[in-house]
DNA sequence: CTGAAAGCGCTTACAG
DNA sequence: CTGAAAGCGCTTACAG
C-alpha cells in the first residue's frame, strides 16, 4: 500500500505536509496543495482510516442494528441510511442482531471497531446493547420504533395520533365493531398507536376496541386471523399494526372466508409498504415517512457526536393517511 | 478507553503479554492467560481493531455492495451474510452503490477503510468498482447474480438449467405459446436463464419463445405487461425473470384483463420470495437457495483471503421447482 | 506555511 | 513462556 510518506517523497515535501493536505481545515499553501494532490493521484493514494482513527479517536463508523424479521420495507431504508451516512463522511457497519440468547456474545466484538454511534432499527432490542453502548459511551438513536424501557434519542412517527386518526377514519366509514390487529413484539411505538386508537374508539363508540395479538410474520399470523374471522360477531373494521398484517388479513378474508373488502370488512394498514399499492390490495394505510425518519436519525446522531453531549433528542413526525380501496 | 497497557498494569505483566493473550495461537501459560483475562474483564477491555489492523495489515472488514432496487428478498439475505461473517470473525461494511454516474466519486472513500474483500449482490454493477478493487488487489465475489464483462469469483444459481426446466414445465402443462418476461438490467445470470429457456423451447416447440423486456419495478412494469396481455395472440404461459414480475403479471391479468390463472394464463416465477407463498398468489416458482449462496460466497471469499491467491472460484448451484397453483 | 517528533494502541520478531 | 523495542500510517502540538 502506498502511504503518505511515498506521496511526500514524490511531491518533495514532508510527510506531515501530506497529512495536512488531507485534513479539512489545515493550513497549507495552494501551491503545495496541488503539488501533493498530483503526487497522490499519480500513486493512487488513499489515507488509511485506521491510522487516522487511532490518533483522532473517532472512527467515522456508525453501527446499524436492523431487524432480522422478514419485513419488505427495510431494504430501501437501509440503502438510504447507508448512502446518507456516506455523503456525510461516515460508513455503516452492520450489527447483526440475534433475538436468541446464545448469540448475544457476538455483540461485544463489534465494539472492537469503536463505532462512533449506533442507529437501531430493530424492534426487539434488549438491554444488552444499551448497556454496552453506555459502557463505552457510544450514543445511540432508535429509528422508527422504540423499545420498552429504553432511554435514548429516537426519530419515530407520531403513533398516538395515527391511532387516533385510524379510529376516526373507521368511525366515518361506518364501522360498527372496530378492532386492532397487532404482532407479538412489544414496542413502545406500538403501545402508543394502540392507546391512541383505543382512547378514541372509547370516546366515539363508548366502549373499548377489539384487540387481537398475533405474530408479525404473514404465515404465522394466518391461523389466529382466520379464527377471528370465524367468530359470529367479528369486527367489521380492523386497524392493523403493519401493512403486512393487513395483507394477511385481506388474504384470509377473501380466500379463507369469502368476505368482500370493503363491503364485509374494512381494513386499515400502517407503513405504506410497496405491496400496499399493488393492484390486488389497494390498501388504505398510513404512510410513515421513512425517508425523513432516516435523515433525522442521522442528524440527531451526528449532532450528538459533534457536540459531544449526551443530550437526547426525541423526535416525532406525523403520518399521512393514504386512501385506497379497503375502506369506504 | 482502556488499553492493553491498563490491563497489563492490573495483571502485573507486560503489555506484549496482554496482546499475546488476545492473539490466536500465541504462546503463553495458562496461569498468566487467566490472570490477564480476569484483569481484562474487570476493566471491560476490548482490543482496538484499528490498532490491530495497522500492524497485521488486515482489517477483518468485508464490503457489502447491495442493490438499491426495491427487492423484497434481500433483507433476510443481508442479515444472513452479516451474521455469518460475524461468526467467522469479520464485520460487514455497507458500500451503498448508486447507479447514477455523478455519485461514483463516493466509492473511493470506502477504500480508506481497507476492506479485506468485497461481496457484491448488486445486479447493475459497473466497471468502476472492479477497477478499484483490482488496483488495491481486494478480492471480490459476486452473489446470486453476475454482471456482464465481469471477471471474478461468484456463487450463483444454475440459471441455464432453470430456464430449461421452465420450458419443460410449461410444455408439460400444455402451454402453446410460451414467453419470457424480464427486466431491463442486463446481467449474465439473466441471459443464461433466457438462453436455457429459449434453447429448450426451440427444441420442444420448433420455434423461438416470446420475449418481453420491461422494468424490474412492479409499478413501472405494469403498462408493458398490460399491453402484452391485450394482444390477440398473447402468450398462454409465461416464465418470469423474478417473482416480483410474476406477481405484477398475475395482478394485471386478473385485475386489468379478467383472466383466470392458470386457466387462461399459466405463470412461472423465479426466486421464491415470501410473497410467492401468499394465499392470493400461490405462485409456482423456482426457489433460489439464498442461504447456501450466502454461505458459499463467504467461503469462497475467505478462502481467497487466507490463501492469498487470486484464484477464482465460480460456483453454480441448482434451483428447485416449487409447484403451487399458477401452473397446471 | 512547513518540518521534526511524539504518540495513538496494537503485533511481532528478537532476546533471554 | 515473557519482556523490551520497533513499527504499522496517520495527526497534531511545537518550533521556526
């Protein structure tokens, strides 16, 4: 590998001068700067980030914790996070997060790389990682969802309000027996959504909303969904915790119970994943602005890094109702 | 941060002894080893990987180039790649790959981190990255798809044979006018699939297969698909380049043209994404063994690293026909 | 503006 | 088996 010393030799300057040319805001004359740049280009020189990190004590590496669940949405988001990070001079290192206990020993070794910060997009997200981060005082920001008992910065959607809007929408659409369908991973974001929904149902209907807790996985969710649809007084309007669950519900209703949507059952999703717009579903749903959430998460994290503070920013942004054909 | 020197002081040994304890295969007595380990645990010591990389000249970082296209499949695969890498002592750094030219200057700076190798899961994958890798002699392995004009190791499915099997399946199912539906990103893997399909159609039917090239994106693919279905002598059996395209085809056929599947049109997919198994689609498709492809890619790359050779391994593994309800 | 030198936290011959 | 020392490739006071 070619080093700054090689470049220095070719350019006829000292090694420290070469270094200065590559450090933002170091003083050096235009003349030597271009001379060094030419030499660097000729030799195809790249400053070694590891050596740099060693002296500056910052790695410009951000750890990304993301869900291992099969969730159609996150690939695009991951791309956005990683390219935005790149644009701001950072790189993203994946922190594969296993839910099972015996794999948790794999976390510590990621900290050998001394990531400057962590973005956590995982729902199920226990205390281990928090403790590790705190121990090394690595700032952490939660993306799109927040775990229970967690105390960190986050950028999420305004879930309480989304729940409220969902209840109002169902009421307006003439639903008599509203219910909430959700998965089995407890998050604060999901609780808030339920709370907003139920508070409003209580207010508008004078009784609590129905609640069905199943699995976030399509296939595993089906049996319970089908069982619910079998009941005599089944709900006639269901707000779903995710679009994927809404799709499972629609599929079960149509194919296992010969129900028409929205005539026999109205369905409201949450996320606005690409599948929601497919001709076959045309799902009415709440769009989470993942693009903005990604940008804001990064802003929050980098601000925390540059200010060296542990001040926590907790941001909520509104969702938008996308009306398609699964509600009236 | 606590360093090996701190641990040494606490354990009453030299700094180099501490280092040896953390280096695989260094000689040291059991007694000092446990003594050092205790001290390390007490101080919550983590060897600094950057410092390590500086002397060993290997980073144990693998660059991951992945598609920015919205493709439902890859999240799970990414998870698998990253956790397998982790288990083998490596970490994954994301290399966000932009297709537009003006973003290509973002690639070089990733090499400041001196990744030991690169896994490329991107279809559209031009020469820039190859050249960079070659310049720094960073081995690269292509995952699941190979670009045209690329010359590197890869682990892919046996696409020619998949095409052959697809033609045979359609013939057996009584299809009269078989066609191939594909996207607009040229890859060798896709060409091979088409070649296998068309060679076999030629042989079984005595004439070439139909060919429709559209876009890999659902929404953008719809207009051309719909137009094709409008034609009088439209195909009655279509092999699709991806499951996503197959789903777009099914949706268009059912919702825009009132065609029944498989009665009026038989559909064959490729990939076996989760959506293929949804009640609404029950898509007959070829399952790519992504789990094995991920494992093998990593094996190939790490073997190349440890042997310090530039010997290229090119691996093809078979696909499996999953019969569901979109064919007879 | 620039050079010489110390130091970041490790690994690894080299002695003992 | 273990310690002292050199070196990996940078950055950053410190002088000039």
